[in-house]
C-alpha cells in the first residue's frame, strides 16, 4: 500500500516517522506492506527514490520541510502531487480549512476520484462537504476514514461503528477538546481563566491564538463530524449553539466542587434519527458521571445506547503523536477490511 502524505506539520512529520519505523512490525503483524511514496507541503514535495535509500524515521520527524529529505524533490503542492504520484491511500494532514474546507477538500475529492482511499486528520473538508465526499468514496468503491479528525487517539467513530454495532445510540456526550479540559482542571486547582490559559500556553498545550479550543468551536466541529459520519445528520456548525469556557470564574468551579460536581466543556448530541441536535457548553457533572473524572489533557466520550446501556471511552494522547497513531490505526483497519 503506497501512501501519499499531504501536509508536513507536526502531525504529518509524526506520521511519516511512525510508519517508516513500523514497516517491519506492520508486515509481520498485519501482512501490510506500507510504503511512504511521497510527501507534499504547500511548496515542496519529496518522492521516494529507491537509489537514495530511506530518509529514516528520525530525519522524517526532524525535517522542517520535505525538501530537506534524501530522495527526489519537486516544487509541488498537494494538488500537484495528487496529479503526479501513483498511490493507494492519501493521508490528509494539512492545516485547518476552517472557512471553506480548502485545500483539504480539493485533495480529498481528487484522491477519491482517482480511486485512492483517504485517511484524514484535517477537519474542515468534512465539516463543509462530508456527504458529498462520502458519496464520492462510495461511488469510487474506496474508504474514507476521518477518525483522526474526530478525537484522534480517542476512538470515537470506531467505538460507535464496531463496538456498538447493532445498538441504537440515543445520546452522545463528549469532552472532545484536551486544551479546554486542561484549563478547567487548572482553574479547579485554583487560579483564574487567564492564569490557567497562560500556564497552558507556556506548556505548549494551548496555541498562541486559543480561540478555537476555548470558545468551543473545536468541540462543535467534532460533534458535527460525528453526527454526520455516524448518523448522516446533515448538521453544520451553524446548527450547534456553542458556549466556551472563557467566561467561567474560579468561583463557578469552586461552587461546583462544593456540590461534588466537576464543570466540563461538554459536547452533547441527542434526539435520534431525523432529529439530531447538538450543543456545546460548560456543564456541571455529578460524581456518578463517567466523564466527571476526565482530568487534564484527557478526552472522553459516553454513548447512551438502548441494548448496551452506557458505554464510555476515556483517554488517548492529545498531541501530534496521538494523531499520527490514529492515522495509522485507520489505515490498518481499512487495509484489514
Ligand atoms: N495537533 C494535533 O494533535 C491534531 C490532532 C488531530 C487532528 N489535527 C489536525 O491535523 C492537521 C495537521 O496538523 P498540524 O498541526 O500538523 O498542522 P500545521 O502545522 O498547520 O501543518 C499543516 C501542513 O499543511 C501544509 N499545507 C498547507 N496547504 C497545503 C497545500 N495546498 N498542499 C500541501 N500542503 C499544504 C503546510 O505546508 P507549509 O508548511 O509549506 O505551509 C504544513 O506542512 C490539522 O488540520 C489539525 O487540525 C491535529
């Protein structure tokens, strides 16, 4: 299985290093021969040149650009690479695509049209065009997997599709953003929102511009992706009333603790077939709620089902290595059928 990787930021680099170092293990354990064929950023592409040997996992993790790797180098972006590289699967790891889903949507459309499987970490394309891209994948008889975009190392979609197969999912609740959960945890331990944010930024947990995380947009985005991927709900971000954590005061968290509760930024999806509704807001959870104990950078998701009752998954690494692991998980699972 030849892989074309588009996007060589922290996630792309971690993924490239991971599959390069796991080649023997993947062959032995899954009979999967996974070869990184090419990597494209916005202005440079690397193509494997057997005569140059492998760049090696450390070089792939450490390079600032594909142009620094040993192999053939071309001045290509993602679209150019899709036109020129023969591959079986596209790994889409470009930046956000928040306003329109581009350039990821164009990459995914081109790959699916060429009958390549797609495994994505970027979210924008699927917020805007999920139904169209899913239908295109079906017509092309290939797989589209977005688990790395929908909680990454926390297996959200896979838990629902495989672990809860045959059950009716009645409600989903999720702590889907590690950064805001970290800030809430720090505030509970004492300190204002501003103190906790500064601490998170100092540790590289929050970005310089943290709005997507702390205003709830990232959580709302993941809820929309889940609703559309699992239930074909046809939701958009405009359908999700969203309140973040920026207005919370230390007193709010302290009072919740006195009541034996924990305040969490919760994404909720409920309503059932044809009537799915989503919302994001800080919610006090009682000690008996499984997500009340999700602290720090951890995430968690609870499914309320009819036949299997309440099922919760907690944890998973919230960083580029976790996202790379999720991309690999999706490839292994699609290759295994
Ligand atoms: N960090 C996480 O833990 C995590 C978890 C799950 C999902 N994600 C998602 O994974 C994606 C990648 O994350 P990241 O932190 O690695 O992103 P990033 O630092 O923004 O890197 C994005 C990469 O995309 C490239 N790119 C932009 N436009 C392109 C184009 N037209 N053709 C080819 N390449 C293009 C950029 O190239 P240049 O450098 O040349 O501009 C860069 O290499 C994001 O969508 C993110 O939301 C991240």
